C-alpha cells in the first residue's frame, strides 16, 4: 500500500473477525516497530506476544474492573460531542477489543530514567521512543490490511500483566495492543476534525 494510503487506512479497531495472524505477517509488523527512531541508539524494546483466549485472559486479569471505573469517571467529565461518541464506543469495549483480537502484543521498554517522576522533559525520551515504535506497528498493521486495538494500562494493571508474563525489573509496559483482522461491520466514530490551515504557523504563531 502506498504510504499516504496507509496513513488513511490506519484507525483504531475494536472489533475483530477472530481469523488467525500468520507468523510471517506478525514478524513483518514487529520488525517495522524495530525500525523506529530511538533515543538511546539501542532500541531497548521487547515484545511479548500472547495468543489464545485463555492466555490472553490471564494477562488481562485486571482490565475489566478498571474499565468499569473508567466508565464511572467519564460521567463527570465535560466532553465534546465527538469525544463523547469516541468514549461511548471505546470504554465499554476495553476488555473485548483486546481479547477478541486473538493476538495480544505487549511492547515493553527499558526505563533508563525515572519516567514516572521526570525532572526534565528529556527524561521521558525512552517513553517517547517506544511510542515511535508503537506507531510503526500500527502503520505496518494497516499496511497488512490488519488493525490494532490500543489500551493504556490503568492503575496496577501493567504490573499485573508484567508479572504474568515474567517481564524483568526495569521494563515498563506503555500499552496493550490487540492485533487482528478488522470486522468490516464495525462502525467507527471519527476524531474531532482538525485542519492544517488552523494548525500551521509560518514564521510566527
Ligand atoms: C496515547 C494513546 C492512548 C490511547 N488510549 C486508549 C485506550 O486506553 N483505550 C482505547 O480504546 N483507545 C485508546 N487510544 C486510541 C484512541 O482512542 C484513538 O486513537 C483515537 O480515538 C483516534 O481514533 P483512530 O485511532 O481510529 O484515528 C489511545 C491512543 C493513544 C495515541
């Protein structure tokens, strides 16, 4: 697929057909992740891939209860109409969109500064780098005709998942990615539209 077509094709998928992903395809997608720029020149990223309903359920142990809490919290937040539609679609599906993908990717990164209490923005460089890697994965999945669901672990969720998969100390999990074949019947809410004309400032803001 042509690059700008891939950009257009990428969107967050929360319903999957359940069809399996071939190993060769998975490897191409993760290899794309490893092609991302990295702050420390080492790409200190590790991917744990979990397949099969039971195995995925074990790792997502804490997600359901957190999803319910998020629903409650959102009720008190002022939201625009498009945000509300996005959240209404996303929040009740947090568990299912990961478990039904059939292929859960846990992208870990090595913490080489205190990213949870940064004293300066550059202390977040390892965190910024893993997100470059994640975006490459999302785009590569789109180029393969696949899609990803994405969830940020809330509260103790990530420590639970990290322990379940035996991740060593010093590695953090920024998100879960569910990789799968998109269900073509899913209706996708769209983000609040923005235009480059409004965002672009030539010479001076
Ligand atoms: C940093 C980040 C965090 C996100 N967290 C979640 C999440 O916890 N759960 C979820 O369902 N989607 C999550 N998303 C996906 C967004 O909801 C989605 O990208 C956005 O609504 C735009 O839709 P699109 O990806 O289809 O263009 C996240 C995306 C980003 C970049």
